[in-house]
C-alpha cells in the first residue's frame, strides 16, 4: 500500500505520512494530501472524516497556488459535509468548486451534479433556474450513462415544476433509457459509468404525480 493511501489514522500512520510528505517535492504535496483525504473519506468513519477535512484545509491554507487541485479539494470538502448531513455547508463547498472551475476550467469535477442533486432533494425551488442552466452547460458533453441518467432526471423535475410538460417527458424518457444501459459503449471499459444503483429519491420525484 502506498504511504498516501492509508485507511486508518493511528499515531504511526500520521507520523509516517507526514515524514513522507515532508520529503516529497513541494509541487506534489497538495496531491498527496488530497489523495490521502479521499481514502479516509471513503471509509465513512466519522473520526476519519474529520481527519480528511483537516488535510484538505491544509491544502487550502498552504498550497492555495496549486490551481489544479483546488476545485477537487472543495468538492471533497462538500462530500464530507454531505456525509455529515450538513447540507448547507456541502452546498457551499460544491458552489465554491463550481465557481473556481469558471475561473480555471482546465480541471473539472462533478460538483455541478452533486450541487444540483442537493438543491433538488432539498426542494430549493428558488435555485432551480440556476441548476437548469448549470446542467445544460454540461449536458451535451456528458459521456457516461450514470451522468446522463441523473442530469436528465433533474431536468425532468425542473421542467415539470416550470410547467413544461413535453420537455419533462422527454428528459424522463432519456433518463430511463440511460438508467437501463448495460454498458458504457466503450470498447475497453464496457461497464465504466453505468448505473449500478438507481437513485430512489430522484426516481420518486421524476415519477411522482406532478411529473407524469
């Protein structure tokens, strides 16, 4: 196991990680901190989520000039707060990531989609227009069925809310089509980005009486 992919954070883990980090080239340190944070986030352990948060904040404080890492760091902070059910802070960090990508578009994350999902699920209808515009910026360039399924579901919900019944139905059918795709269409990565588990919450909103 690489020194920056630990799934635990005992005293020995911490000491060894920072010993390696301090010997690493400065321009690589932000990336190592981010990767280690993501490994800890994936454990879903409440204590390790706080450790991951501290590593990500360290990047923002000490390596703020590393523009290739910042939007991903903000995205990961959003993930932590979402796991902690602090949705207001999660939305705040996803929005910061989105705004950063407007200034530095070379690195893209899925913050736009996570932000949009949270807005829809919390029924913040005053932000629906922004979400619609945000998704449509990405929609034509989407590759994976799972992204198409989720974005089309969101667009169906918003269009129905706006009274655009025909558009809502079109997006609903497009979402269903992509949810049922068995492969990605790629020759060597046939199952990359397919829908392994449907989002019951989105499905419920799409199929509700208001969205028929």
